[in-house]
């Protein structure tokens, strides 16, 4: 009897952990979670179905208007229709020498179905990413076929607990410096070439000096021979 109670308590605890884990982690997110500042990247909005009695039929992703992206290109997802909405910018941007007056502010996927127990990824190529910010927050709205709407719009705060409905966040990191090992190898090669050139120059200079001295010795020998010959002739 005691064993049965222990087993029941363990099962209940495990079930509670699973439920809490599902609540904490099954939300709309962006992958990979980070990208390089000032660059371009392909990101995926991952959408899990949190319900066991309904299917997800629409995803709406709002792009931050204060961090306009001049290039947003969604990839086709079989069974889904994608709609891209643009808005005029208060302050035009200059990209590759051209002035841009509008930017994408919303992308919506609809017409498909994410069934219970499954997830779907929606790829998007984005850029040019901000170079003066550490993250981008994309507020997402998930719609089910029973008309339920879940708003993933709460911005996570550093050092605080995760919100109940967190928005997808893309971390922005500084561009990585050039490979130091590669630079060291190049520096070593350059130093080696310089040393080789210096050695060659030194060797050439030494040879020239040796030849010069040899010439002087031969010349002196010739003079001495001439003097001796004249003496014998006298």
C-alpha cells in the first residue's frame, strides 16, 4: 500500500513537471537566437501547437518600426499563404546608395494547419540588421481554428522571470574579429620572408666584399711581381 502511494506521488510529480515545462517552453520563438549586427541573416519563427483540441491556422509577426529592415523575404512554406505588409518610414534610409522610404512591418502566414503535437517553422531572410542595438523583438500573434488567439507580445527583461507570453527575441552580437591564429601565421610568414630577404642581402654583401678583397690581393700580387721582374732585369 505504501509502495503504491509512493509510486502515485512520483507519477503526479512527474506529470506536474511536464505540464509546467510545456507551459514554460512551448511558445513562438526565433531561431537561431542571435545574428550579427549590421549584417543579413535567415531566421526561423518556430511555432508549436500548444493545444490538444485545436490546430494553429495563422501566424502574424510584427517587425519593430523603430528598427526598420530594408530587406525582408519570407520563404515559401507548403500549404501556407504569406502576406507581407509595408509602411512608410518617418525617416528614409539610405542603402547601397539608394533611398528607401518604406519597410516591412508585418508578415502573416495563413491557410495552413499545425496540428496538435506538432510545430512549424517559417523562414525569413532579413537585413540589414541594426548595428546600434543589442536585440530585436518581434511581437507574434498565433490563431487557432477554434478562434482562440494567443498574443506573444511581452518583452523579456534581463534579470527578471520569463513572461507568461514572451515575444520572440533576436539577440544582436558584434561581428567577430579576424581569426587571430590566421593573422599570427601571416605575420610569421611575413617576418620569415623579411628575415630571408635580409639574410640574402647580407650574404650578397659578404660575397661582394670577399670578391673585392680578393681582387685587391691579386692586384697587389701583380704589382709585386712586376717590381720583382724589373729588378731582375736590371
